[in-house]
């Protein structure tokens, strides 16, 4: 099983594109160029996009696919995320797709999600999502985990 493609691009006026949180930027983060599969670029999950240059980002930025153009991870769109969720710190990329919160873990740091503060925060997110009919799913390489809410 591989991570789902990024959320489909917004169309019309029914679903606005995500807006970046003021003061946040991708900087040198390129996890979205590595972790998800991107069919439009024939890029499998956990492999670097052939258009990603280390420390520079996308070499086809002006011509990148709509899927890439419309995507912002949760760090960029959710002002409630604390500094530890900066992908450069967390070594994880989070995004939301309907009722599902998806967490993609950098395969170079496969156990970081099991460490503090992430383990407890993921369980809290799972409880909050479950209360609204949603869930949290986490991908580490080829492994997939449904995060369970913390008890109590």
C-alpha cells in the first residue's frame, strides 16, 4: 500500500485553495517532493522527484503539475500546529483529505512518530478526528498504521 496522491485540485468556487499561514514558508523542506506518490510525474512514494534539486526545490516550478501547484501541507495551512510540526523538525509531512488526516514519515527517520511529543499528539489528533467521524493514518515506508485515540 502506498500513500494516496495529494488531494485533488480545487475547482470552481466550491472548494477554495489552501492559504499559507503568515510567517511560514517551505524553506529547504522538500518532503512533498519525496514522500507521496505523484502519478502525474510517474513518481512512486518515498522516492525523490526527478525535478527536485537538493536545497533548491522544484526545477520545473513554473510548469509543475496542478497537483503540486495546489498542494500545501498542514504546516503551511494550520496555524494551530506547534513548532515541533515544522516538517524540517518533525521529519513528517501532514495533510488533510476529507475526514482523513494523513501523516507521511520520512523513511530516514522511521521511528520519530513513536517519540515524544509526536506519539501523544497523534493519539490526540486521532481522538479529535474520531469524534467527527474521521481518522488518522500514518505511512512509514511500506507500512501503514491507523493511529488509535489515546485511552482517557
